[in-house]
């Protein structure tokens, strides 16, 4: 999707999209209150015990909170956007931000449903809704817009937002069909909101730090440089992430497995799963990292000549990815084993260092 934007609309459109996507991701994340990540634990632990009634109670409780926060956020931000674009000195982003905020609710719900599928070990549904289909549908739409001669840089945003909204609705329908019916023999114990928040809020803070670590550079650059330069940097980020795409697949399967094995106190299997997933992540990623590291200019030129200036940014990001794949799924391991507060402290320290640098 980013490749199509870069080739057809240029670096300026990539930069505008990066700013809009970053803002959407961060706001939607705050509205989810960490319930998306926490859902992996809530669902996997109850699904394995066939406590479907408990899962339903948790689901509808989460849904009511997330929908309310998303609607309020959209309403408030709609009136704050003119002030924001003045502060950022990006007047041409006013229309883009005004459209983007209406995807806050669909994106939040899409993340909630996809993580529920992940907790139920329905990895195909998780992958389709969380990772694959958004950009696939958006890419098709973007090509249609281009051939219809819609050349404005806002059309990549339209394609992305339409894709999110459509998939959010489909995910809701699929979840209702995939969730097993409750039975009378189930545990009907009351689900406490306080317990849910006690687990989800540290995960929200952890997710916030994780996203801010990833996107803080885009936000800071938004105040100081043009959209075209932001676009060049964003391409280097996407390329570095593309080299470790296998880790996303492995973590999709490993995260609920960590939670399940730890809750059942099967520590020998737990350790084996950690070792195996770390080895898979390393050996499936390192060849691609080294390939791009050796030929950075070649890969950047695929997006256009103007992107070659991002060579050194790409090299630094790839070195970081080598460290990332060497250490394995440490973040998920901590979050799935009641160590989310420790992981949060690590992320806060990393974020402070990042902003300081």
C-alpha cells in the first residue's frame, strides 16, 4: 500500500498519510484502554476452559466502554483540529485530519475483534482482519482512484479509512458467528470491571509507550520538516519492518500460547515454546535484514529516486531490528505472564531515552 502511494502519489502523499495514520493509531489506542491486548489473556484463559459465557460478558463490557470513548474523542477532536494544524504549521492537513478522526471507532472495534480471534486461536481471522486485509483492500481502492484520475493526496486516506470501516463491520459479524453458544453448565460468575481495568490499563500504558516509540519520530518531524521528508523517513520505517514480517506471524500464534501454558503452570512446555519461537523469529528474519542492509540504495530506489536520501536512516533502523529479532518475543512473554507492569517500566525508560535523543 505504501509502495503504491510512493510510486503514484509521491513522497509528499506518503508523509501526509504517515501523519494521519500516526494520529489515528494513537487516538484509537487510547480509546481501547489496553482492552485489545488484554483480550488475548481474557479470551484464551476462558476459551480453553469453555467458559463462553464469561467471554461474552467481558466482550460486551469492553465494547460499551470502547464505543463510548471513541465517540466522545471523535466529537472533541473535530473542534480541536484547526488549532492542531496551526500549532504544527500544516494547514493542508486540516481536511485530512478532519476525515481521519471518523475512523477512530471502526479501528478501535477492529482491533478488539481481531484480538478476540487471536485469543480463541483463530489465527486466520486474526491475520485477515488485523494485518492483511486493511492494506489489501486499500491498495485496490487506491489503484481504482488513480486510474479514475483522482490525483489529490487525500485519496490514499480515503482508501485506508474505507477499508478499516468495511472490515470492522465484517469482523463484528464474523465474531458473532464464531463465538460458541453458552450452556447452562458454565460458570456464570460476575465479571468485575475493576479486574478488567487492572489488567488492561498497564497494557494500555505499555501499548502507548510501544506506539510512541515507533511513531514519536513521525510526530516530532511533523512539527519541523515538510511532508515529503516525513514520507522518505516513513518509507525507511516500513522497509525495516518488512524485513521482520515473519515475527508478526510467529507472535500471533505464540502470544496466546504463552498465556495458556503459563496459566496451566506447564513451565517446561512454556520454556520450550519461548526458545522455539525465538529461533524461528531470528532465522526467518535475519536473511532479509542482511539483504536490505547490504543493498539499501537498491531497495529505496524501488519507491522512487527521491527516497534514496533515507539510506542512513534505513541502516540505523535495520541494526535495531537485528537486536530485536535476537531477543525474541520478550514483550509478549512479560504481558502474558502477569509481568505487564515490569514491561511498562522498561517501555517508559526507553521512551524517555528516545525523546531525549
